[in-house]
């Protein structure tokens, strides 16, 4: 008897077993245990969800915003109540530590809280007497059905950059989680169901390419949000746009941090290590290159090497563990190949974290923190997104060279500067070509009330996730110009 659960989809307020015969294993990256089977749902199930969402939209958009957000207030309380269980599920399927998973859920909840303010933030504008006796107003109306396609690395947080805003603005919604980590969204949908949201307002479709392609083609779906790797982001952006859909795609990253000689080295190395090795380097805002300027090289290199060596690696659910495994054995092999290639191209392997033995977890996808020194900025290790706990060190002579190096990369998700000099900080903030900037900050992740602002190959589109941007993305503006001649009122 097979005790491994088969995950259902959630369409029109009901849980359904997919009609597919194709499934993938959901695997615990720390133990290699199979946690569930996830269906690769066919296009017909995306169509079914879209039709249900389109039908639900008719009533949902007429539901006052003040009523719509009551479901979000309930959701916020349910998420708080179940935070521990949700965090454990994230750690189980994604590998990160329990503290990291709890932090992730806090960020998800923060977005629900912001979206509860929709009756204020969705308001339009107006001006009386644009000409004598004529008034003009701009209102925001929902689009209809919208969908999000999610990556594996934040199964609890990333859908919340979009979902609360989409439904609070009066849209109906479809979520396609990553097929690698679908369990967290199963649990979140059980909570969404408890809020009593009308059927069809939220729908869950598990799957991979076929489901995504159906989302891109489905005529009912008016807007698509995507978060994932750059190649897939470009594909989704172009195909969704060709089909006339509104689309925002957040892509990959290769985030540099610059360390000036006047930086507080104890604080800088602690923060830089957390950025590079936290979540096993699988954050889109993970520091991947540290550019030291002049004398900073010696102090920084020595201090970060020490912190990296001491980091406790293991099962993210175990007490005291500071870094979990990477998501899959394929990912581990790819990261180890890139480390090997970096060393072969001339970088010095200062700390080699490949193939560690983690007692009790011999089948896990573990890599310890790894540091390569004297990396050539032109080499693949310095230009490719590694998405693992690997930091490349590059030394330059001055801040101009450092900023030029930052701006030479094709990505623009984040760039950080460590310094105690305000003028250097301002210069960096002004000149660095990245959408999220940190000054003495290692993971410059915008709070829910600011947009998550990737640039260059880290973002395709115009409006980002979270905050006012999300409200604009999930609404269309309508301008009304009215003339009500004064003499018409004389009859009363
Ligand atoms: P991925 O691109 O492999 O997958 C993301 C989603 O796209 C999944 O739901 C997957 O099913 C779907 N998909 C994958 N290949 C597809 C294809 N050929 N056609 C259609 N759909 C496809 O990304 P991932 O490995 O799950 O996540 C890691 C990536 O996400 C990294 O590059 C990371 O930088 C990026 N990311 C970016 C941000 C950001 O804010 N910019 C945030 C988190 C993660």
C-alpha cells in the first residue's frame, strides 16, 4: 500500500484529484525521503480553473472592498495561528532552517496586512472643474482572472507578493506553485478555504510546463505574475505579452556586495556571510560576489573565511543548524561543477564545501559554505547565477572600479555597499544599476509596503510585486469626464 499522499488541485471551492497519469516526487532535500506525489496537471484543468475564476469574478468584483478585505483579516489570523506548522512544512520540502522558514512566513503575513488597506490604497483621483462645470475622475477597476507561477525557493512568501493584492482589488486568482515544493501551498489553501472566500475566487493548480503553457494561452486569464529563472522569465514575458496579457516577470540574479576599507569588518562579515550562505545561497537576494576595495581585502577575507568554516550545516529542522541543504541532487551537482570550473579557471579555492559528510543525513543535498578568492570577473563563476552557498571574492583598487564591476553584470536584482562614509554611500546609491540597494545591509529585501524592484535581466515588465505596484498591476484605470449643467438642477 502506498502511504505517500497524492496532492489534489483546488478548483471552484473543491479539492480534486488531477486526471493526469504523470506525477513527480516531492523530495525532502535533507533526507531524500519522498514526501508526496505532485500531479503534472493537464491544460484542461487550467481551463477549468480559469472558467470557474471568470464566473466568480462577476460577483466578487461587485463585493465592496471593505467586505473583500474581511477575508484577508481572517487569513492573517489563520496564518499567525498556523505559522509554526507552515514553517515546518517549508523546511521539510525546501530544506531551509526553521528560523528562515518562520521569517519567510512573516514576510507573507506582512503582505496580507498591507493588502488589508486596499479600501484606501485602491482609491483613484479626481478634479472638479477641469473646464467650467466639468469634472474628471480616475477610478481603478479589477482586471478579471489573474495567475501566478512560482519558484521553489520561497514557497510560502512569494505567492503573497501577489495573491492578497489581486483578490483585495476584486480579481479572482490561480496559483501554480513550484512542482518541487507544492506542500506549503496545499496547507495555505486549507487555510484560505477556512476564511470562507466564495468559491472560484482562489484556485490552485499543481504542475509544470504544460500547466504554465495553458496559463499563457488561456483567454480568460488577463494578467500573469512570474518569479523564477531568467530564461523562463523571458519566455513567459514574451509569450504572455504576445497573447495580449498584462505580465510581470521576476528573474534570476547575481548579487554583488562592495566592501570599502572603512567598513566595520565585524558587522560586515557577519551580514555578508548571512547573505551569501543563508537559505544555502538559494535567495534571489543572496550575495554571490564580494568586491573588496584596497586594504579591505585582507581583513574581510580572513574574517569571512572564519565565519564560513564555523557555519553549522545540517537538516534545517534540527536545533542549532544554521544552513540546510540545496533543493535537489541535480542542483548540488551543478553547483559543484561550477566550483570546480572556477578553480580550474584560476580562482583560489579558499574554502571548499563540496561533499561534506553530515552525520545521519548521508543522502541529503548538502554543500558547506564555499569561498573562491582572486576570481576573474570575466569567468563563468563570476557571471552565472550559482544559487548555492558559494561566494566569489574579487579585489579592486577604488570605488569607481567596484561600481563599474557591479554595473557590468547582466542582472540587477540587488547591490550592496559596506562603508562608514556617507558620501561613498550616496555615490553608490546613485550610480549602482540594481533595483534593490543595501547600505550596510546584506539582503535588501523590500518590506511589503515597497515594491520588489529588480532591474535588467532580473525583471521583465513595468510594475513590480508588492505595495502600490501590485495594486496598479491588478487594476485598470478608467477615466470619467462628466458634465451636469447647473440649469438641469433647477427643476428640483
Ligand atoms: P524556474 O524558472 O526553474 O521555475 C519557476 C517556475 O517556472 C516553476 O513554477 C516551474 O514549474 C516553471 N517552469 C520552469 N521551466 C519552465 C518552462 N520551460 N516553461 C514553462 N514553465 C516553466 O525557477 P526555480 O528554480 O524554481 O527558482 C529559482 C530561480 O528563481 C532563481 O533563478 C532565482 O534567482 C529566481 N528567483 C527570483 C526572484 C526575484 O524576485 N527576482 C525571487 C525568487 C527566485
